[in-house]
């Protein structure tokens, strides 16, 4: 699989570290409570179809990007810098 880094262009997936669903960008506040933090840290969805995931280009430019891809067809339809992504 190749991922389209907005800075470097198409690169092999092995250059990236997978962080999880892009909702990881919606970090709870420090005083959100243990139930909210437990859900944020441990519970994940496993959707069949289009998803938006957070990846780190650790063997490249070091950018955090949000990749839109389909978990059924494995099609990658785009990527944006995480700082510009809305979750
Ligand atoms: Zn890059």
C-alpha cells in the first residue's frame, strides 16, 4: 500500500506509523473524567468502508497526516496534514 504524504508525495506504507482513527485528534480535557479517558484510550471502532486514520511519516518528513481510505477495497482516496484536518 502507498500513502500520499502531502509533503513528500506517494510513499510506501512502511515509512509510516499508524496511530489510529482520526478521532484521536479530539483529545479530552485533563478533567474529563475516567470514563471519558478510558473510552478515548481503549475503545476503537472497526468500520467496514471509508475511514479517516492518523498516520505519522516517521521515516520521511515527520508529518502527522490524516489518510482517507476504504477498509474493504483498500483504496486510498486522499491525505491532508493533521493540523488542517477536521475530525
Ligand atoms: Zn512526508
